[in-house]
């Protein structure tokens, strides 16, 4: 679904670029789960070809003070990755996949049609310790300057 306003168009491009990563299925908005559902169980049940699920949403939007200034749009995301127990280098592969997703979100040429310029990305493991339940949860936050005065 194509957004009309600038922050929604940035979110559309974020979702499309993350869906281009093999094995990741990205959705817009926070998914509301039934009490009987378990997001971890869904991710645990993924095949080797399907490596994870991702949800993206507009976390913050700051309007410009003057018409010639760009918007500041912050996109939040949660990435859940399947960690198969039968592989020894599973964490290396997970970190590589996280970095691939982050590279897609930081690629300035992807957002030049809006126009938007990535201005910073952070990610962190949601659990403080290493994942032991076959699922890794990662929180991602990326900030864009978007508007007519942005230059890539």
C-alpha cells in the first residue's frame, strides 16, 4: 500500500527494501497477536529459506520549522530471526543477516526518489544475554531527513 505523505512513503521504501533481503518477510505496523499466539513459535517454525520476520513503523516524525527545511522521520523496526540448533555458526549468520538488513535501510540511493537521506541507524539485541530459545529479537531504529531540500 503506497503512502501519500512523505513519512509514509519513506516507510514504504523501508519495507520494500527489507523484503528484498532473501529470507526476511517485512510488514508495516506493529502486529497485534492474540493471547494464544506466540511470535517466537511462528519464527521457530520457519524453514531454512524463511529466516525471519520484521515489523516496521513510523516511530517519530518532526516537522520542519520552515518550509525549506526537511522533515525528520524515525522508523522503528523489530526483527525476529530463527536460530537453528543444528548449525555451529548460527550467530555469525544472524549477525550477517542483521547487517544486510541495516545496509538496505541505510542505502541512500533507495530513498532518493522520495527524497530522503539516512542520517543514522542503531540496532540492539532485545535480550541482554545471548539467545537460547532459537529466536533472536533485534530492535532497529533509523533516522531519515526527508523533503525537497535533501541531497544524497
